[in-house]
C-alpha cells in the first residue's frame, strides 16, 4: 500500500502536465474555455485598427479627447446622460421585491420555478428561474426573448439558452414579453401604450435591470457574476440592458444588428416598439420609405449623426460577445473596434469579441461559443 501511494505521488505531476498547457508561466487545463474562444477577440487582419464611418466614443461633445481613466468616467457619464435624455428617464429601480414562486418542477439536475415579479412600477411579468443542484454560490444569466418558454427548451430549437446554461451549472432567469408579442406590440410601454414616456427599447432595458435586482437576491446567486443574453429582438434587448445598466458583468448579443442600418429589415430600430415610438395607430411595419417614413426619436438620432458605438462603449471594461449572423457580419468590427479602443485607454484587452455565422438563426456552434464565453468570464 505504501509503495502504491508513492507511485501515485510520482505520477500525478506527469499526468497533470500531460493534461495542461503553459500560459504566461502558469499551467492551466487544456481545452478550457479561453483556449477555445480566444481567437474571437481579435478582428480579421483587414479590419484591424479601422473604425469606418463611426464617431469615436473617446471624443467629448466639446471636441476634447479622452486620455485617461478619470476622463473616461466623465465621458461615460456624458454618453449615458445623452441616451437617457433622448430616450426618456427611467422610473426608479424596484430594489426591494423578491420573486414570487407560482409553481415548481424538477427537471434532470435542476429545479424549474415559474416566477412572477414587477419589472415596471405598474406591470408584473412571469418567467422561469432554473437552479441547478449544488449549494455553492453560482454565476447566473438572464435570457430575454419574445416569450420565456423558448429559452427553457419549450420553443424553437437552438434558442434554449437558459436550459443549456443551467445544465452547465448556471442559475438562469428566462424572461419575455409574451402578452405584448401576442398582441404584436412586442415591447414595454410606460405608463401605457398610448402615452409612452420612455422609448420602449429603453424600458426593456429598465425591466432587465429590475430582473437583475430580484435575481441578485436569490439564494445561491453570486450577484457579482450575472450576465445577460438574447437573440434578435432579445439581442437588442440584451444589448441596451447591459450597456445602460452597469451591474451586468458581461453580455452576449446574438445578431441584433449592433448599428443602425436602414438597408436591413431586421435591424429595425425605427419601429415604434424600439426607438421609433409614436402613439397608435402605428406606421406600417417595414423598411423606411417616402410613403412610410420613420417617426419618433429614431429619425432625430439619424439627423444628429448618432449611431450605437457610443452605447457599446458603455460596456467597458465589462466583456461582451457579438454572436453575429446575417445582420452582424464581420464588417461590424469597424463599429466594435471603438469599444476596443476605449478598453485600451482603460488598460484592458480581450473584452470585445465577435463570432460569425451565415444565417440569422443561432447554430450549435455559435451557441457553444456563447456558453464558453460565459464560462470564461463568469466562473470563479
């Protein structure tokens, strides 16, 4: 027995070496998430150092340049104030509520709770809280979509983000605008659809911030490690939420259209349920034309020369991944290079990533890349 113990002690370092790679003088397990996603944090050579037509977030409104961390804090506040002034001020966050549990279902290695809470001062929503087995503190991800069932595995294939992340050990909260989507209104209107005081896309972000508040109080959730993810409509939602609410530790935006592009019908920020709100009856849905112009805030932003690169910059130094498809092809690096530049001023690298696929819909590969991103940035 003694000889066997010594043999194991001698062989153990060899086994560890065979199953590890060297990085900056330290050993780390082979095939860990970073080794599989690190290439996505560098643009293709043809886009390196190129910024396209987009204005730099590092320029103050008076023309001065940001050169330090302290200056960036001031510039960040300027950007945040601008967007809230344009879109409408949020109501106060709802910080003192807890999730109401409606029913409970045991699935595989996790518990699924149907829950309810106020995500605006006058509107409650229902969603699903998935908690994997184990008592240790866990990272968490909020998923957002047209309804909450798809993300828990009861909907379109390859959009079951909450279910897949829960099986990997994340606590997840799946949300969606189910009633509004069934009514073809899709979004959140405050105080109501006829008298919205805040752009609906900003109210979606506000609702996600309130979801962060309730999720952070759930037993077992590490509130310093809560991310957010969404696809398409949910990608826009996750992007605005993570950019406007800095408590989100990181984010994945799946093919939302990360910049304004009026040639693409799915990058439709001009619609009244995003940034083009106007009281009903609404414009006919579709591409902007002379006979069907955009209304509300969106055309004003275009006239001011505003795009979404300033918004992306609000993430710095928090990491984000653009899971790009048909609406966010590789040339979107010209936009997110600006976020890389902000992170460089702050002394950070490897905070901005993009993957690409041909189709708008997520694929098994793009989902795996997104899950690995969360594993890398949210695991302790």
